[in-house]
C-alpha cells in the first residue's frame, strides 16, 4: 500500500510475488505494516490501486491489474481509483482504468462524478476521455451543481468550451438558482463569459431573482459589464429586491455604461 502510494514499482512487484493475497480486504492505517494486498482496504476505504491512481503511477496501476486489482472499490466518501485519477489529471492512468472497466458514472457521496471532478480542476484532456467513454455531460452533484457550473466558477474557459460543444446545458442552475454565466459574471471570468455567450445563455431574471448583469455589477469588473451589455443584457431589469444593476455599485465607469445603455434602448 505504501509502496503503491510512493511509486516504488519494484517493491510493489516483489511484495505481490511474495504472496500478497489479492482478495484480502482489511482495515489498516497507512504505514502500519509493510505489506501490500492488491485488494486490502484502509480505514478510509482506499486501496493500493486508489493510491497508485491518485499519485499518477501508471506503471503500478498496470501491474496491479496484472494481478487482479478491481476498479470497483470505493472509499468512505464514495471515491474510486478513476475519480482520484480524474481529479488529479492523470490522463494515462485514466486511460488504463477505463480500459479495465472503470465506471464513468460512479459518484462520490455528494454526487460528484469523475467528469465533475475533472471539470472542477480544469483537466480538459481527461474530460475528453470521459466524454468519449460515455460520461453524462450534465450530471449534477446533489446540490444541483453541474460540471459546466463548476468549471465556470473556477474560471476554466477551455473546459467550459468543451462541455458546451458536447451538449452541456448553458442555463443549468444550482439549487440556489444561479447559472454558470451568473457565477462567471460575478467573478469577472471574461474568457468563460465569452464562451458562454456563444451559446446564448439567459440574460433575464433567474430563479435566484437576479440577473447575470446584476452579478457583474456587484463583482465590479468593467469589461464583464461591457460584455454583457454588448450581448443585450437589460440594465432596466430589477432583481427580487426591486434593485436595478445601477443600484448595486458606486463605480462611475460602470454607472456610465449602464446609463448609456438605458438611454439608447428603444422606447
């Protein structure tokens, strides 16, 4: 187990050749004993395969498969070797795991899929691998957060682009009613916003009672406001508190942009 985590290929091979029981499941703490069992499970539920995948040791992953390692085991939080490899962006490990039957639809206890984890961390190549293997592009976490929303929140514009091209719902919202555009607008992630605007996302009132323009104004990024106004966001829409976007800022540049847009809107 320790050898798998640390990437000691020869040590792992020797331990297995010395008779490691590939079917044994045990609860031990990492480092408690210097033996490796292909299927032994830590108190967290982690296996040798999980650790090798997490650390990107593809040679050890392949070796463990030679001796019957299973992709089925989950940690106590629902993690698998595949979810770990996807989270850390280990493309070669992901390829090996998928070839050996790892399930792209497995979820953590909070509902996060391997695709969600890869989107969160910005691993574009891994995302392409997963989508090619049948991963569901819109599968949300239990709180309603979709991979696209998470990628937008983290500012991963290339991930956002790939997900949209593969059919991601541009207006998928979380339970709080916010969309990917709303979140990107608040954070001022303009590269993300540009990708989203290519797919005509909603600029109207959202389920959270606000608009992306309100979010942009609160975020204070002038270029974000320019982008949204250029996409015909309406500065005369009020949020659930009856506030205009202009009511949410003292930034004179933003106020000028908003007033100019209002003045030039058709009556």
